[in-house]
């Protein structure tokens, strides 16, 4: 009798286990993070909300394992997304216009904004009181032709009535080296590079290009239209994490932010990072959330058009998808 009871217990256990095991496997699968590669156009404290979201686990909270890959140049970022080497690109929204105008059937769509102003600073060779008219007849190293930094600078000078020579022959990543080497009267640089030149005595930050240029979707997250359509939960989760990163950045003391950012900028001191964060906060660099406004988009289009890079008009709703922003 004991043997029969024991046998019944064993069979019952096996039956229960056979039902539970597949469920456990599915649970493990559901808990697995979705791998997402992001190509960033440059590595700068300008992108603080992205690093905050990455460091504080906001992506993981939304089921994502995000890898940030430096891919210098908006054109190279777009190429990486188009070739599917990465899932998400992070660069100037003008690049999505270029891709669309080339006739790509599966084009890039901006699904989340982050920076709403040019993040570069104008660096001079001296620290005298700056006046915008000082730029007349001067040479300014402005980055790649067709890139947002150079185009914003050109448009700003035009609006201010300034006639300067914007040199676009120097690659974005080589701007500081060229300036140190004696090229140009001024250079536009992102942080922490601009501060580094100041500390080394090679130049002085005299103005914010962002303050001069107005609001645009300067750096936004994009992905292939097909990827967005097939992966709505990824896009929604990613946008949610960035939103949380923006909120934290805007409401957190600069010293605390510096402690987070030091892991992403190990060659900078906490003091320097704190100074740079303050600079970007002072010019109101970031959107309040990831929603890309139509007015800022139209301003970007005006800048691209003025610079001669707009082959045909592109509607806001074609290249901007705000459906995943809360």
C-alpha cells in the first residue's frame, strides 16, 4: 500500500512539473532584456539625459539592454542605422531629411527628441568682451559642411547680418586640434572639449551658438520606419527611459549629475563636469520631454533650406513620430 501511495505521489509530481516547466522557460524569456545598440554622433556632456538613463537603469526598467556606440558624424550614424548595424541613431534630425530626399523606401524617422538647441560654444583666441560684430571678416572653424553645427552657425550669422568665413574643411572630430594648430580665428566646440581648451590656455568660450540659433530638434533619436513599426514596445520603452533621464537631469543638483557622468567622462574632473553641466543648463539645452514640436522642426527646415541642402519639402508628420512619447 505504501508503495502505491509513493508511486501516486511521484506521478503527481511529474505531471505538475511538466506543466510548470514550460511556464518557467517562458518567464525566463519574458524577463530577458532586449538588446538595443545606439550610435551616438559624438560623446558630450550635452547628452547628459542619455547617460543618466543608462547609468540609473531606466532602460533596464523598460526591458532594454542598451549599448551606446560612438559613431562620429551624423552621416555615419545614419549609415549605421540604415545598414542595421545598430537599431537606433542619435544625431541631428537634418540627417533624416537627407535620407528621405535620396528616395529611401525604408527611411529614418525621428521618434524622440532630447536637445533643442545647438550644443556648441564659440571659442575665441582671446578673452576680451565679445560682441557678435567681432566675427565680421573672421575665419570660424565650423565643422562638416551640411552638418547641423555648421549650418546653424551659417544661419545665425545670416540672421545677425554678419559676414564671416565659416571653414567646413575640417572634420568635426579634428576641430580642436586644427584650432590649436593655428587654423581659424574662432572655432565651435562641444563640451567638455571647449573647457579643455580653456584650461590649457588655447582659447576662451565667448558665446553659445545655441543661444544665438534658437530652438530646433538639434539631436534626436531615430530608427528605420520598419523597425519602429515592428518594435513599438522597444521604441516606447526607450522613449520612456529618455523622458525619465531628462526629468532627472533638469531637477538634480549639478554635483550629483557630475558623480554620474564621471564614469562616462573619466578624463574629466568632477569639478569640470559640474561646470559644463551648468553651462548646458544655463542655455536651456533640453526639451522638457521627448516630444518634438512642429515649430522647432520647421526652424530646422529653414536652416537646412538656407544652407542649400533641402532638395524637396519634407512634412513634419512624415519624419517625426511622437506616438511613443508620454
